[in-house]
């Protein structure tokens, strides 16, 4: 089946988090939203059909994880990532961020130090601080070639000083790095040496461009498997975020039992009626759709880079190796978050994500979600470029 990713689907007026909050969040209704990591594409037709069939059953009672659900996840991880996991390792969560918060709560104590690598997905800060833990920033290093790399020397010092856990974003959001096996192995060596727990947010693991390969952190070694809790979901891959379904892979029996006990204590152990169906179906039947999506996303990325190079050459685009977000260094325009917001919302009528929310290094940067029809992406970029021209931004 050939999928049409050029179709512009009207999502307004449908309780869309992305499309129906423009006036509330940005001050005007006609904003083009390319901010939150939510695609503007339909999922595979098999997923739509399965959800419709499930709805037609007409009774929406409590739902369990079936053998088909387990088989679908295990098959997907083996097929797409070469990672063999056992059924008993699998648990669940209503989403990745709840899982991250549960991990911090379950496996650290109040006041403990938890490492993140900024600039990074902003809920990482929230799940540490809101649980009464201390944020330790292992800030990424921006190289001359425009790529982020990990500061492993600093990471080792922070682990040696007593940090208990690392929240690892892999692939990285917002930088789009797909960490190499060698980079991840260096982290794994440090974690083993200082008994550092690793929570790997691998939600973007399926969204990797040619020339790069996602390596599940827990697949590096038996030690890595035993100290890692891996969070995955079909929500980014297949645009299913509203269905509240995620999986957690924990090989260590004791930690898995503790995590599951906390899930039950908070009554989060029951499954989403539609989410479980969507997760199983997408992982069983979504390969062709995903392969086509990745080709389209790479085309969008190339179009974005070409546009910025031609119309806004003062902006530096960090070419992502994975995810569907581009990280734009707009410091030649302004390092002020407020000025960039004014340019976007008031002058251009577009909403990208302002970079300082990912960490102080993000000031002067914008994250652009390019998982939308190409015509919409180019329209938003054109509006942004024209606004910059009107304000006299020099190239």
C-alpha cells in the first residue's frame, strides 16, 4: 500500500493538543503549530481498522495484555533493532514520562542526584525535581562540526561523586543524535564502574535516518541489561500519543518487581482499551508504513535544510540523525527567548518550540517538528522567513 503523507488533515476543533490551543498558548488562532512532537499523519490503515473494529464491540471494559500483545513487541524489537527480549521482562505504563517519573520514584531516594544531558526533553527536569531529587547536568558538548557529543569525563566524575541514576535520551531530543555503539559503551562502562542505574528513554528508536543505527542501551552487555530500564512506545513512531500506551523493558527481576508493585500501588497497571489494540497492531503490521514514512521525513528534512540555507543562511541547522525534529541555532537573530517567541507568534504566525526550555544552552535555538505535510512545513518556514525579513534580520 502506498501512503499519502502529503495529505493535509484538518485537526482543528477535534480537541487536539497541538492544534486547538494556539490562542491560549501563543495568543492567536491562526498559528501554524510545528512544536509538540505529534505528527500530522494518519497511522497505518491496519491500526485504524483494528481500532474501529474494537470500538464496534460496544463494551469498553477493563483490558488485559494478551499473548498477541507480547509477541508483537518482542517481534518488533527483534526485527527492527536486533534486540531479543524475554516476555517476562515486559511491563507497561500509560506513557513514557509517567514511566520516567516512576523509575525516579522507585529506584532513588529524596535528595539523590539524577543525571540528565542537556539540552534535553524538558520533562526530564520535571520528573527529577517533582520527586524531590537533585538535577545533575551532564551537558552535551557542541563540536565544531555542529554535532553534540557526550562529555564522558564529566559523566564519570558525576557518577564517582555519587549520582544514582542517569536519564538517557536515545536517540537524543532535541539534538537528533543517534548515539553510536562506541559512545553508548563508554557510558555503560562508567555505569558499571560506579553502579549507576540507567533509564533509557528510547521512544524515538524507530525514527532513524539512513547511515545511522539505533543501538538499544540494554543490548550492549549483560551488565547493561541488568542495570537498565528501557522505555519504548509506538506513540512517536505511529502517531498514537493520545492512546496512552507504552512498554517498559526491565531484565532485572528485583527491579521489575519493585516497578510493578509501584504501578499497582498507584493503580496504573491496567491497560488502555484502545491503546493495547493499537500497540499490537502497529508492531505487527507497521513495517511498510514506517519504511515509507522515513523516506518522506528525510525528504522533509532535506527541504527544510535547503530552505534555511537559501532564505535564512544566518541560521545553523543541526542535521538530525534520528527523530523528526530539527534543532536550529537562531542566535544570529537573537539569543533572547522572548524575542524569538515574539518573532514566531506575533510576526510569523508559527509555533516552533523555543529552545531554552530544554536547558540554558538552548537559548537562541528553536526546535522544528517536520513531521507534517511538506506543503505545511514550507508554508511555516516561509512565514518565518518573511517575518524575519520585515524585522530587518540581516543574512
